[in-house]
């Protein structure tokens, strides 16, 4: 089985880190292929960048040559999953949704902890659209940007663990979802300090994608995610 | 006052038609400027095309030279308004939202009548995100595509009036919102047959944009719609 | 165009102040006429007073001689808009609703800041009924009464700005709605300190009323707001 | 124990009928006193009439001389209960709410069946405000006015039983609430035909009022329903 | 009239205490019979114990010999009421629901104060299922177990009054519901300190049960609560 | 990896059928062990039977000797998952929830099709509690009982396919969930006729259980699902 894991930003080192996470979660025999968009922002932290990423990911996946069995969109809280579902016959799994669904098996309520404050509403909106917000206790941010996170990992760990602690203590979260692709190394720190399960979106999404493929299930094509009608589309793919 | 009215598809005749609607609604002294995206689909009827339109509209507005006071995004049920809000200091008004808000002043519940069935979930989702769905009785489609609508206007009128009648009779809508940029000529037909107010999104959005400018109000920049952070963005603008 | 702006209490100085706000927001050529109820409380701060105001406003508008194009009900969080809609053919705009709708164009979430704590549930209920609560971050009170507000404006400004600051910081409001007719002078103070847009209900409602008139739209008469059936009504109008 | 049962319209025969229903539900030793407003409409079928009734009931109860232990507001779907709660120290029970609460003990979902179609939104709104709508399957109308109901009882019974049957069959209601003060004689007909419990609001409200009195409970005065502040109220009571 | 009041745990002294509360609330002529399950936990503080209690209460009520007119299930936040409704023709009243319904007549919002923190989600879930959560300001716990409550009543009173005070001050509760069968003596303490009505579930449920019996109403049998189909059930009743 | 798959009724042939479905979905190396309760109903079609099943499953799992890695509760719409989560350290997956979560990856909205009408409210309630109802288009029943389903499979297939067709056509479901353990053979029939993905709960739950085990995740023990407190529990396990 081959799963494309699409980074949403143009930073290749981030793609590699995502692929490593995905590989750790994958079953034996599953091949993970990382996809990096050809255009867009070096990190996604808002709607402009996220919409650009949505199109850039569709562009990159469209241009990918060779077969694949599923796609994981590996940007937490980003736009675009619905477009991929229209373009593809194979399952498409968004890490925001996979993480939330997985967390809901583990406790009565979950919280998302992310980095930059301005992405909190994007995440809340994606969970609302996905119908996965009823048991979300809170979406909290540590106040750090994606790139800062890479620059000072120790401070990032501390800040995020602190937000997770508040989520458990004040919002009554029983499970923590890590709301950022680059935060995967924090799992051990949070579990050690708080004793709650920590869900990483990339890992969760890979297992969901594998499960769907194994069950022979893919996107319904009867209405919302039917293939685009045949018509004139100018300038597509963007990087053709 | 100058208002940019952005079409979401690449069909220039549609832009002209939208501009005419906008001009009919505008106050004396308001200048309407139509914007047509440089790339994307000739009509928007799904998520792939809508995400592409979101980026194409941002691209076109970014490249517009000269001052303007507000932007109306004139694609019903489309993605993208949030991105424009981040990029601009002037008010951005989405016709989906302006139409719903306007309808809510006129009756206890409103219904949206649109063309293609597959866009119904997109519209429902945009209304949900906008927080304007509580008083939406239904979103109904006539089963016609945007282009068919242009080709056989008489049949389109009939089909849409019929859906509006069902919305009033069965869903208890008291106001009808026209869920498509190209459907403006139907207002008289629906009002004549059903006796209910009919709201056109472009007209509603122009008055909202004028009102915001006149009140000196624009998008809050403290969180969700803060300007994008300074960072490397590859390949932007797309058509540079 | 002539817009009646109805105060909900019997304090004529308040009516004058409301008319001034309305005039500042009105387009050239719009005439604002203030209406003061002939009975009721000198300020509205609860359900008894608000229900009385609902009837007193209907009474005063009913007795108004001469034509008018729209009515603005200028009591924040008060009962009565639905009754006026039944009695009149012209648009009726409630300032609570106009302010919320306007705020929703400007940010992801808005908060209402009002004076007396006991009116908070009335405001929450009006927003709930209007279907405008999904994006309301909070309704907060400064703990001051309407009349105290007039007596010590400086203290009132300070108390309300402080609540607005909490709304932005803790409730993540991106826009502030002033939840009281007499609080209009506070706009500059809040924007200066917090950097967020501030929406005044009277100003917002006047622009909405103008827009509806210009678009040729008025209340739907097919169901909820149909004219009262012909029947015996004793003692009406109250002040006949 | 003495319970005031307030009719919301000015039709004395309706008050007598309500009192009889109340007396049938009351415990031995409970005295029922009917209250008829001194002004307002001969039947309440919309917001104008309902707001007028809210004030007329407050007026009539305020002028009532002698002690009483509770008030039942006996207009289905009408405004006003909150105002009475501010004015009185004794419990106030609205029949819309008492009927819904009672129905919820009896089945998974309930439907309200009322007469005139235009009152349906008022009832829905009252249930929404009361927090009792989650288990409401539907509010349905037979299309008859309150007075027609009195004029042709046989036809009214038939029309209402038919709506109740639709509510059970299509909306999956398991309990029927009669949404009109004058419909009490229909209970037997509906139960006989449909085999579901039928709740009459007046009867339900009397038992609730008795229970609250017996438990020594009354309206909380700490916030929403605190007594009106001491201030100048012109022209009150209306009929003084 | 005879009402069975079923304790959910196996502690006989708790049953006696519940019966005493019920008797204080009952009308003259109402006989209260306490039921203690033959198996299960000595106190219910979680789902395992609560599911066991659901079956143990059904078992005990099934084996009860002689007629009765209604059943009160006297475990706050516990499972099981729906099963009893299927097995019995007489009304079944759950104290969680009776307390919430009663509280809603008394104030704009109510809070539940209970003992052990882990039962908070159970209570929230029961209120959600019952459709009674819209006006619930909060469910708060004092952090004490049911048995500790019996061992050190003074400390329990203090801890619970403190939580009730926070509910009123911060969550804007206007009414307090005692979320535990054994907490009835606290009513006076809370009312004395906070000046808000306090609702005890057992007392409320007894008056509801009496009212339903007096109105001749019982569980609808048309769908959800129809009697179990005739089939092989092994090992039932458990204690046969 | 060893997964216990617990039937909720006492019919051993049903357990075998469930085990076969589970085995078809399981990865190589996963061992499926069927569990049949020692007491309870031969099929679960209501709350009494479902509560009994909840306890019988906990009883059977508690008495199971030897290690296991996860439990699947294989009764659609049944009570009990929360109790198992308290008793066990390994993941517990309910098929109702696994099916819904899986369906939500495949389409905008899903419908559940089940057999007996009376179980519809149980299913709706379980989805509500699980926070998975926002994107549920409908829960529909074919009107057949579990045992009838086994007796006349051809008629059952026809009836269920028909309900699924209505769900797609009228409720706009894009995915069908089979709401009954014994309905697995219907998948091909529905997909063939309607062209939509069909999700079987047992298969979905097995893949979820495997994923959780592989990710090293299990139930959070910090609050709702903490182990039962040490206390006297009479008569437990039931079949000891």
C-alpha cells in the first residue's frame, strides 16, 4: 500500500519530518511518500497561506506520477481536503479530523494544543465543519510560530506542555491533540507530565488511511465530492 | 467610494452581469469595478473550483492597481473571504453572508435557492461557518448548472421558482435568497408568484460594503484576520 | 427617505441623543425623526420595563402621522421588533440585531458590552432568537445602570473599556458591540485602547434601514409577520 | 392555596373555560381564580397581540387585590412570563413551558399541535428561549383560528387530530401537546385515535404551580428576575 | 397513591434518608415505599456502578409485589430510567431530570453541584440526553465522594456551598440543583448564604410523579418505550 | 494482537457471524476472540435489553481469562461502552461510534439504516452522546426485528436497501452505515444499487482497535473513565 503524505508548506525539512512520523505509525508493507508543494508559504499560519496551500497541495498531488492508495493532508487546521476528495478516487484523510476522531475514542473530551494564536479560529472552524467539535473542550495556543518552534524546541516543549496542563485542569480535557505537524516530539513530554493520551494527527491519519484502504472504502461520489464537471479551467495545474 | 466586485470564475460576461447588478444597488457616487480572475474555472460548482477561485480572486485583487474602499466577493457559497480579509485593510463582504444577513431582517426564516445540487453542501457549510444558519429553513437546488442557466433562462426561471415555492410551502421560508451570481433576473418572477421578498447577494453585499465604509468600519486585525506574517512565499502572486 | 428612530424609554434627552447618533450615520437626504413613547419607564433595564416599552413603541409609531420609510427600534436587547413588523409595511430594524450582523462582517467573533448586569440575559435571549449568537463570544456588563451612565460619563467609559478589554483578551472577541443606546461616545475610547472595531447599534441600524429601503425590500407578510387579523382589540392604541 | 390563572385575551368565556380546566387538574384545597385582561385582543394570534397581552396580564395581576400563591399564564406561546416574574415574589408558570416539561417525562419526543399557522414560529421561539426545544419533534398547526375553533368544534377536533396523527407518523412524536388554551376537549379524541399521551398546558401548569408552592420554591431574584429598580414609570398600571 | 422511590446503591441507610426526603415533599395521602437494590455498589460514582445500578433497580422494581402508581429513580446522574419506562405502565421519574425541569421554572439558568468530580460528565450526558442542558450554566463538583459526604457532613456542606457560590458568581447560575441524593440537608445552608432557590431532586421528582398520576398521564408506548418484545431472556430477573 | 469482540446478546450463532466479519477486516496477525454474554436477551431491541447487555458484556469481559489488547463492543446503538472503559486498561471501541467516524471520512453526511423502528431513538442518543451526530443525515429503520432478519434474509435485504435509497435521495446521505451487527451481507447489495460507500460497524471497529493498539493509545484515566473506586460491590460479577 502506498500513501501520499502531503505537507502544506514549502519547507522540505518539514516534509521529511512528517514522513518520519508517518512511517513510525505505518503498518509493515505501507510505503509513505512525502509531497512538498511547489509554491506557497514556508509555513501556514493563516487563511491566505492556507488557501494557497489548499491549491498547492491539489496541484502537487495532481502532478504526482504513478499509483497511490490514499492521501493524507498533513497540515493541521488547513483548508483543502474537500478539493482533493473531488479530484481523487482514493481516500483522503485530513490530520485535523483524524486526530479528533481518534481522541474521541480515548476520553470524554479532548483539547487541541497548537502554536500560533491566530490559527485557533481556523482549527475551530475546521472541527465545526467536520462535525467533530461537540466533544472538543478547547483549542489552545502556546503563542509560538511554526518556525520558532523549530528554532527553540526546548522552549516550545515547555510552552505547549503548559497549555496542555491548563486544558486538562480548567477545560477538563482528558486527551490532548497536538495541533501542528511539527510538534510530534512533544508526545512523551505531555504524557509524562499529565498522564493523558496524546494524539498526533499524522500518525492517526496514516492508520485511518490504511484502515479505509483495507476495508475497500473510499470517498462517496454521489454528491458533494463528485468529480469536477468537464469544463474549461484556465491555468490548471498551476505549475504545469 | 470605489468598490471592487470580484467574480469568482473566469467568464467575463458573468463579471459584466455582476457589475450591472452591483451598479443598480449602489448609491449615487459609488463606483463599481469588476474583477475577473486570471485563472480558474469558467464557472464554480464544487470545492476544487472554489478553492482555485479563492486563490485566483486573492491574486487578482492583489494585482489591482489604484485605491479602493471595499471588496465584494461575488461567488455564492465560495471559499476565500477570510484570505482577502487578511490581505486587505478595507472591508471584504461575501455575497453569501450579505444575502443571509439581509434576509434575516425580512422574515422569521429564509431559504436559499441555487442551481446545481452539488453546491448545496458548500453553501450550508459557508452559512454554518458564518454563524448564519440558525434561521436558514433550507438550501434547495433546481438541478441546473451555472452555464445551463445562461443557455436556457426561461427553463431556469421556471425550475428555480418551483424550488422557491417548495421552500415557502414545506420549509416555511418567508424570504428567498438567490444562491447564484447569475440568477438576479429571477427576483421579479419569484416575488410575483410567491409574494415573498427575494434577496440578491450582489445587491445586498454592495449596500453592506457601502455602509461599512460610511461607518468607518473595517476588518479587525487583532487575531484571525491579522496580516500574514512576513515570511517566504514562493510563487506569489500566481500571475506575477 | 424618512426613518423613524424609536427610543424605548420616556427620557426625551435620550431620544435626542439617539437621533444625533442616527443623523451622523445617515446618508445625505435621509431624514431622522425621533420617537419617544408616551408611557413606560425612564430607562429600560429588565423584562417588565422592556415589555412595557414594546407596547409603548408600537403605540407611538401607530399614532405617528405622516409617511415614513423605515423604523429603527433603538433599545438594545429589548422586546418588540416582531410586533412592529406585523403592524407596518416598511422595514423594521432592531439595533441589537443590526449591531451583531454588522460586527460579524468585521471579525471572527464579537462581544457585546453593556451596562447593567441584569440585562445580559435579555441580550443573550434576543441574539438567540435572532439567530445571531453563534459567533457571539460573550455578553458582558460593566455593572452600571443607564442613568448612572449619564451621570458620571468618565467612570462609565472606564468601566466599559475595561469590560471590552476582558472580552478581547479572555473571550477572544475581535469586535466590540456597544450594548446600550446611550454609550455611543465610547467608541473612540475603546478603539484607541484595544485596536478593535466598535459597532454602535443605532448607527448600524440606520445604514441597514437605508439599504433595505434602497433595495426595495421589506418584511415578508406570508406568515409570522402577516398583519394582525381583523378582530376586536380593546383599549388600543393605549394613548388614543 | 390560591392560584391566579391569567387568560391572555379579553374574552371572558375563554377565561371561564380555562378556569374549569385548571380546576379539574387542581388538588383538593387549591382555589383557582381566573384573571381576564382589561385591554387587548379578543384572541391572541401574533406578536402584536401577544405583546399587548403580556402587558395586559401584568396590568391585571398587579391590580389584583388580595393574596395568592402562584400565577399561571394561560396563553400558549405568548410573551410575558419574564415580566411577571420580576413583579412577583410567588412562582409564575407559563403553560407553554409546563406542557413541554410534562411531555418530556412521557416520551422521547413530543410535538405541539396548535391552530393558526402564524403562531407556530412564536411557539418555536418560546420553546427555544425556554431551553425546551431539543426534544420537540415539531410544532404543527391545523390552520384554524382561535375563534373558529370555538365556532365549529367538530371540524376543529378533526383538523387537530389529523395534525397530531402526522406528528406521530412522520415526525416520530410520542406525546402530543395541545398548543392552545381552548383545545382541552380534544384530549380524549387524540388519545383514542393515536394511543399517545396528550398534555394540556393549563392542567400541567396548575400541577407545576402547586408543586413549587408545596416545595417552598419561587423565582430566583439574584439577577434576571430581580424586582424592577425604583424609577419613574409613566402611565403604569395602564388601567389605574 | 403509592410511589416507589428506588435508591440506586445498596446502602440501606441511604434508602431511608431518601424516603424521608420524599415523604417531606409528598402530598397527604401519598405513600412512599423505598426500594434498595439487591446487588451493586454501596455508592454510585461512575459508569460501571451506574450501569450495574440500572439493572439492579429494574431487577428490584420487577420483583416488587403489589400495586404502585409511579416510580422515582433516586440516583442523580445515573443510567436506567429508559429501561424502567419500557417495563412499567406507570410513570417513571428520574431525579436528575425532575430537578432540572423544576429549576428551569425558577431562574434563567441553573447549575448542578455534586460531589465527586468524575460524575460530572455523567450528569452532563444525562442532561444532554434529556434535552435539559440548554439552560444549564454548569455542573460543578466539590471533590468529595458520596461516602465521605456521610462521614464528615460539616466539611461537605462547606465544600458544596463554596462550589454553589462559584456557580452563582462566575457561571451566572440563578438556581442551584443538588446533584446527589444524600445532599438534601444542604438546602438551607446554600439559600442562607447565596439567596438563590435550591432544588433537591428527590423532592422535585415526588411532586412530578404525583402530578403525572393526578393528570392520568403515563409513558407513551408507541415507540421508544414500548414493552420489550416477547423473547428469550436468560437469567432475568437477576435475583430470581 | 488479540481483540475481544463482544456480542451483546446471548445468541451464539450471532457471535460467530460477528467474529467472521471481524476476521475479514482484521490485519494479518490479529486474533479475534468472540465473547457471548452469559445472560440477557437473545437479541437487543430496546433499553431494558440494552442495559442488561451492558452489564452482561462487562460481566463476560471481566471473567475472560488471559490477556487481550482491545475490546470491540459489537452491539449497534447499545449502552455500556463507558463502563468497559472504566474496568479496562486497553482500548474499548463501540461499533456505533466506529462506523460513524469512518463514514465521516467518506462523505459530507451519512445515514444509519437499522432494523426495528424502536431502536432508532437509542441510536440517535448514542450518536448524540458520542458527539458524532452533526453530520448524521438520518437514522432510518426497515421495520424488521433482528431475528426476522435472520429468518428471511432476502426480504430483509430488500427492505433495508429501500430505506438506504430513501436516505440518499431525500436525506442527502452520501454514505450508509449498517446499524445492526447481523446486517453485514447487505453491503454489496446497497453499493450495487446506490453507488455509495457502505460502512459495517464491526469491520470499522476492528480497524480502529488495531490502530489504537499500534499507536500505543488507550483510554484516558484522569477523570470520566478512571477505574472504579475501591468499595463494596455486592453480587459482582453477576455470574461469579
